[in-house]
C-alpha cells in the first residue's frame, strides 16, 4: 500500500507563497529551493547526513524526506542508513526491494521513533521507486549490530514452558517488565515516572543465570543465545550505559562499510547530536568535554565528501509535549525571528559563515524532554559552521502520527 503523502507536501510552504526567496546562501524555503539545496548537497558528496533536532515533528521529518527523495531521483543516491539494528534494517531493505509484506509490518520491530505514518510513507515511496528501477534500487542499512527483539522473549518463555515449567514463573517475572523497553526506552520510563524500579539489565542478567543453571544447559544452547541478546540489548541501552553516548566509531564503521562495500552514495538519517561533523556537548551535561559523533568520524574519514545538514524548529505542539519558544541564546531563536514557515542557511558560503559562525547552542527535544527544564535541552558546538554545512529551520512544528 502506498501512503498518502499529501500531508507531508502540505507541511512545506509553496513556491507561490514564498516567491521572493533568494538563490544565495540563506532565505525562506520553497520546493524550488529544496531542488537547489539537494543539488548543492549532492555536489562532491558520498554521504549526506540529515539530522533532526527532534524525532517527533511531522514538519522536520517532511523536510528530511523531501531532500532524500530529491537526492535519490535527481542525484543518484541509492542507500539510506538508519539508527537501528542490522536485522531491523534488513527487514526494511527486503520490503523496499522485494515488496515483502507492508511498510507497517516491516517497522513493527523497529526502534520506536521510526514507527510512524510518515516513516511508513517514506518506505512506500522507496518501494515504488525500486519497482520503477529494479536494476538500480535504493538499499537500507542499519548502524548497530543485530539485537534482541520482542519475539526473542516469547521464544525464551516458550522453551522454558516446554522444558522446565517449574522455572517459568520466576523467568516471566524478570522478562515482563523489561520487554516494555522495546516500546518505551527505559530512560524515558524513568523520566516519566513509570519505571518499575529495578534496572532492566539486572533483571536480564538474573534471567540468563536462571537459564544457565538448568540441568543440561550448554553455552551453545539456542535459548541462551537469545537470552544473551536480551542482556546485551539492555546493557547497551541509554539506561544500561548510564549515558546518551553510544559507540560512535563502531556506528561510523558500519556506515562506511555499507558505503564503500556497495559503492553507493548514501543518506544518513539520525538526530543532530549524531550527524554533527564535530564533537558536541549536551546541555544536560554542560561541564563535560565535547564527545565525538558519528558525523565527527565521517568528516575525519571522508572530509568534505561527508555533508552535514541540521533540521530544527522554533516552537510547537509535538503531541507528546508542547515545546515553547526557544531561549534567546539558541540558534533556533535567531532563525525563528523571521516570520516565515521555514528557512535555510548554507554555512559553506563565506558571507553566511561570517554572519552565523561561532560557538552555538541548538535546541534538542528528546523522549525525556521536560518543558520546565527547557533551558538545558540543547546541544553545544564550538563552531556552528564546522558542525553543520546547512541549516533548515521550521518555525512551527506539529507531531508525527504514530502507527497503531
């Protein structure tokens, strides 16, 4: 099924409404401007990283998707890399290349922020493009190793139910609370006050120990393999690590392997804290040193053949939370001062760089965002123009539509 993309199209201002846009390095956005931007991004690039300041906005996702479509149709990009596991991405890839099942079914095991009507529409568009270009398809890749999925919990429980029913109640007590992290991340549950209390990784490790103690258990036991995946999933989560920082070098390796291994020009979708081409500091940890991002490694390895785009917004109701106007010290406040639905800056132009470059803070709205702490919900970079080549900015954002 092909999703109706009319809502996404409506989220962008029409050329007639913004017919006065300039063709230089900044100005309001239009369809014609997006054509020009895509052409500029594609020039000399092997990888274009397009990051959003939030994963909950229909408008910012719409801009990212519209740029991606132009890069594919007009400039020969043929790969999309996502912040998700290799096995999830393989399922998405099968759908867009082979048409197996539906976009909704392919997204069922994906990371929660991808499970939206907007993402399903993007997959359907790729599927239709691939149907029209069977010998030159768009591929999808994941940046993380294969990890536990909800069906792994079911398989472990079914095995114990059949072979060691006396352990079932104790095992289920460990697994029931922690499988909820596949719908709402553990750190988000803590922020919302819905977390049951005990760290999920501790439950997972106790469940593994229980299975290992079974009579006749062996290290190559298939059920233990699944259980170790579950432990790894929770140990590697934000809550399990105790940090938002991921293994950026490994993720950059996976992305680079996909690009070099296929020879395809690639678009990388993630948050701006990951796609930035220089180190970043989260506002919630202002005294920490700048940490390398996936984009940092890509810039080091690819130079200007890696292009970094940031998409942000001024204010809006995202459904999960209403976000007020940004503080005056944020780039978003300055970008949102113009009374237009959306605008852009090409920081690679000398005149634009002189006007906008320097240490900067950009708004970031995550799953643990709290409006009462809005002043700390940002990331900081030492140089705006080093971190991002192009900025896109929406004045008012609305929420994505979640798949059932």
